[in-house]
C-alpha cells in the first residue's frame, strides 16, 4: 500500500498545482477581450472533444471518468486498421496477440486469461456504436469508416454491464448526413507491397432520407516466412488480404423521431500468423522452420437498427436491435517446428457464433439539475468450436481406423443467454458540485454439450448473477478544472470447463480432475478512482490525471490438473491492482503541439493459492515416467499424478499478467502554412514496458521485454483543392519488439513469440468531394 499512497499523493499534488494555475488562468481569461478572429482561435487552442462516454454525449473534459478518444483522422495517420494497432496510444491499454488468431485486451491489468475456453468471457467489453461484440475472434476485423474510438478505463458495470470489469472500447462510426452529397477516396502504397484503398460516399435520397456507404481493401505481403513448408521455399506468414464493406441508411421524418439502419461485412483470407517457437534456430526473428501451411480465414457480418424517439421536451427513448455472425477457419503447425521428431498439426480449428442483442433505454434530456438513464439489455448467443488435432499414432490419444493419430478432437456447441436492467442518475447540487449513483442487475446462463474424442459429454449448465454499479462525486473548482472520485464494480459471468464429471480416482483412466472444477466462479472487480481534468492558459494546455486501486476477486485463469487432459478454468481468490495515468496536450506556439501519455501500474495476487503450469507438468510427467522405468499407461499412473500435484506453486505475491509497469507516448506535431497549402509534420515515440505474459511467470516462457518504437508522418494539404498527399512510417528503426509469448496450455509443449509489425512506410493520396 506504500506505493499506492505515493502514487495517490503525487496525483493530488499535481492536480492541486494544476488547479491553482487553472484558477489564475481562468481569471486572466475572464478579463481578456474575446478574440474576433474565430479561425485563428481555432488554430491556436485545443478543440473540445465530444464523447459518448457512458451512453450520453458530453465533452471529454467534463466527463468524470478516465476516457481517451482517438479520432479517425489520427488513426489514419498512424495506420490504425484494427485493434492491435492501438497499442501505445491509450494509457493503461495493452493488446496482445494470442495463438495467431485472438486479440487479448487488457486495461489496467484486467484482461482475459481464459482465451482457450470458448464459453468464457473477456474482461474488456468491445462495442461498435454501442452494440456489444459477443465473440473475441471478431476483434480481428478491420475498423471501417470510423469517426473515433473511445476507450473507457475502469469497471463499467452500470451502462455497459458484464465483461467490462477492466473497461470498455466503443468504436463510433460516421453517420449519414441529410441534404449533403459528399465523398472521400484514399489510396496508399508502401513496402511489403502494402496497398490500402477505401472510398466513402454520402447520398441525400430525399429531405428526410440519406445513405452512407464505404468500402475498404487492405493487403500486404508477409512480414515473415517459413522455410519448411513442402514445395514452398518461403511460405509467407503475417500477410493480409482483407476487404470490408459498410452501409447505413438514415430516416428522419420529423424533429422527434430517427431510424438508423446500419450493417457491415468483413472478410480476411491470410496465411497464418508468424509464431516463432523459442527452440527454433532459423536465422532471423521473422523466419521460422515449420512444415505445415497455416491459414486464417475470417468472415463477420453485423446489422443493427437504432430507433430514437423524443418524448416531450424532457425524455428520449432509444432501441438498439442487432444481429451478428462470425465464422473463423484456422489451421496451425502446433508444434511450431519442422523436425521429424515433432508432428502436431491442427488441421481444423473453427469458431462460429450467431448473436442477437436488444437494448432499450429511456433518458432525460435538457434537465440540468438531474440527468438520468434507465434501460434493459438482452443477449442470446449460439456458438460452436470445432478442433481436430493430429499427431503420430504412437503419441495419439485416439487412433482412427485409417491410422490417423488424433491428439485432440472436439465439437463444442454452447449457448450464452444474458439479460440485465440498469439505471444511473447524476444530480447537480450546484453548478460546481454533482453526485452520481448507478446500479445494474445482470443474470447469465451458459449451456454446453461438447463431443470430444468421439464421445458425447453429458450436457452442462451454469448460471450466475451480480449487482454492479457506480457511486461518484465531481467538483468543478473552475469551469475548466474538474476533480472527481468514483467507486465502481464490474462483473464477468461464470462458465463451464469441459472436464470429466467422474470423481477423482488416482491412476484411473476414467478419473475426473483432482483440482479443476467443472464450473468456474464469476469474477468481480471493485474499484476506487480519483481524477482531475484541467484546461489552462486559454485552452493551450490540457492535463488529465487519475489514480486507481482495485480489489480483484475470483480471477479466472486457464488451469492445469495433475490428471492428464483434465485442465480447464479455475479462479484465484484475490488480487489487487493500483496505478496512475497522465495525459497532456500543449500548444506552446502557433502551429506547434506536444502530446504525451504516461501509465504506471502494478497488480499482484493476494491469496495463497496453488497453481500448476502446463509446461512444468509436462516436464514432471516425462521425468517421473523415465524414473519409473517407462510403465505402460503411464499418463494415468497414480505416482506420476502425485509428482505433478507436488509441482504446484503458490501464486501469492506474483504479478498479474499482461500488465506493463510503465507505458508512455510522446509526440510533436508542427503545422505550417506554406502559402499554397498546409504542411504537417509529426514525430512519435512509443514505449511499452516489460511484463509477464502468463501468471506463472516462468522466465524462459513468459517474460516479454520492453520496446521503444518511433513513428513519423508528413502531409501536404493545398488550399482550396480537393486532394492532399501524405507519407507515413511506423517503427522507423525496424525494432523487432515482442508483442506476446504464447505457451500452449493443452499439451503441445510449445512456447512461441509473436512480434510487433516491422518498419512500414507508405504514401497516401486522398480526395474529397
């Protein structure tokens, strides 16, 4: 707690300093004459940013919450196409690749340690225009026609509900505009034969109807390759071949009613991701020696209808109905090597999901004393995971009549049903002082009946519920200086492990697990946050800061068991997380801007709880097997199970995974009028600190080192012309930074590394009409 107090004290000291400066600056601004040159004022002050935040539009600086908004134009300049590209740009946010297909989002140490269990839920909720995206594989899709991305940090258990224990990400897309015919087109080309082409058009159909459509094509050659695939000297990996289409139709027959129908489709057809086994000695970080051609294909579709109706002058009703479809097909060289002594291939890995969601809400409008929202949410997801993994017959769990050795086979259908009711109100006691109170009740049910090793597993069902919410107070010391304190709670529902229902019997082939439960517990996070938002010196200096402390209960993680093939999902009773975050923007001179972020955080387990690493278990099994003289049926030998059980370690005091202790960004932007047009130049430094990828913290397997990368951007936009040209470069020094390490928890014994993107340089021509 000493470090917590130190962080909090530093934050309070910094905030007090900003408030003192802000009070002086506010008085100076009050006495200064108003500018008569609005254009010059717009160029020399920081602009207001409007965010949706907690499903109510407000200025970012007035929102008593830690939230970052990344504008669509800035995403284009930084070449942010999908979520993983946001790494480094948002305080407290860390996005890790996992097993070549998934994106594991962590905010302030709260993430997703059960990605291999298809019916478990992430810790950060991802939304598109407020629609909850139900399957984590869908997070691989490119973001289309984006206005901005909002990242809310801390539990969002009231208005966003379950799976937002760490926070929520909401992609806000651009909408049709009535009475306006316009469009844009962009074409980029760069190294690795990088091609990105997109176009958008807004069409006024009538005085009350408008449509908007956009399409994007993105491709590039592989960032790495395999030298071991038969018939291919270099089998490309980490390539891209994506196409996305989005459309929306707006109908506004009067001033009180709006109907907005939106839909999007995305298709990706790649070779597999580059995953380099730590035993692979092939020269070069981005070269591997694997003998199986991995592939990745993803199709997503989504359609949603938003209806809004004003009720009198003081209320607005809203309905959002959405349907989502996701189908992923993947193959993988699971042993990650081409050695004849290793043969472990996933020849089929399919994830499918169909989801319907419905949300209705009623909110106040125009009431400055009391702002309130009430609503209800329903989700029904039907999903399926199919996996077929083959090995040599002598190492197989099942040998088919044709001689195919099967290491693992499952057809795992599951259903997730959720419903919730929520309400939140903010009472403005004075112009400066306001209080917020919110609550949500959530109920979840998961059912499943997997088909494993060609045997039907008995049907399973589990339910959980929780009351989450928020209590907060905010105080405006001046109109431009805000202090807030918030207590909140988030909830992640229960789920099922596909383990045997038989009781544990040492050495029995039909034994159930010794420690891993068939149903894991719900996970909750209670959080306390203090923050300050400040704009000073006539909006030339912006400084936001927050400090937080979390009480983390029933941390869900992927657990191994001494009984072979009996691993699943379990809970660690207690953990704590604390840290501080800072964001600043400065306009010291006309045309010159500095931006910076800094995140400091730490999380550790506070329970004495024994955990078992799958890789450690595999080594113990092999060593004990040899010591006992290679007994027949050794996998289920009681002596070997006892040796594995003895290898468990106490997790107390270990750090939470996927949480860098330090993250930061610094950028400088300079804009100059050349007479014929504006020239913009920006340089960036992005730093991500070291962290452990898994909670087991095995040095050779889990340590992810820190990296620093540099980005650059230059753009020329002529006056009164419909075009502009730009050049962008990411990872200028071609740093071979490690994004993540993945250790297979289910028996292949591999640990592999995935890297950040190499140096990418490209030019772009943009048109607007």
